[in-house]
């Protein structure tokens, strides 16, 4: 895959412009966008930047973190606190994401999504109130291991880290998760599955695959 340098500002504008011109693949009233990447890639910052740019374009946006949909500790730690296979297969409550986030955004849905479900600190339900995303609104789901679940995304962005960068930028206490991301690379190949791929080894100097050509890149 050929990648070319870009600034985060230009990348954000290009992605926001594309989202603003995209229609839901299922004919529904809402768009669903993934910002996928390991925690070290800081998907939250990218998702927030996309959301701000979309709001400036007059779109309602709800950013949701996949980490708000963790399973209870009794399930996450069933095979120990540092089991990479459980992290890969069982930490995130994909069923709840389908039910509470994607289901309400299907054609004819209510648009009422749950921003989070489980607090890993207290290991209790968050009891957060539902939030209504009006027709024409955009859901931005950010976090790790988002691809490969058949979630009905209309646009997918993958923040890619090389194995070396992932190791360097992951906190030492979280190195036990690295085999899970290696497995993700082999089984899902997110750089091939995502529409937009951003190499973020050096956060100051990103590069991307420019999937839509120069006309989509502000300032190109």
C-alpha cells in the first residue's frame, strides 16, 4: 500500500468532507463511522477531531468509545488479568454494541443510542441516559479491534502502527495485549479492510493512503 504524508488538519478536513457527502449504505437516516486502532494510536483524539469538523458542517455527531462497552470483570478476567486471547475475543461486549448503538440506527430505528454501558473502574453499569441522534446525524465509534465483527459501518478509518511503534508507544504494563493486536493483523488485516488507512508511527508526521484522490484532500 502506497502512503503519502499529510497533516492531521488536512486529513481531518478530507475525512469530514467525505462523510458529509456519504449516504448510508442501507438507506437509513444515520451514518456510522469507525475510527479503529490500538490504544497507543489515540483513536479518541482523531474521533474528536472528525466530530468537531462535522459539527462545523452542520452535522449532529455522537462519539462513542468501545471501551465504554467492556464486559464485567468476572468475564474479562476469567482466564487471568493478562490473557491476550480473552482481550481479543471477550473483553468488548459486541452484542451490547449491536443492541444499544447500531440497532437504533437501522432504517426505521429510534436514533436513541447508549453512550456507554459499563464502568471498568467500579465494575458496574454506568446507568447513562440514552442520547438521541437526529436523522442525518453521524455515529463515530472509536477504539481497538473494531473491524471483523460485521458492524454496519459506512466509513472505516484505521490508525495503523507498525509492530515496533506499537511496542514503543504501548505502556509497559499493557504489553501483554500486543499478541492480541498481532492476531488482529493476521485474522482481520485491518489495513486492507479499512477504507482510510493512516500510518501513525510518528504522531507528528502521519501518512495516509489517500483513497479518494487529490480532489478530496484540502490543499493538495
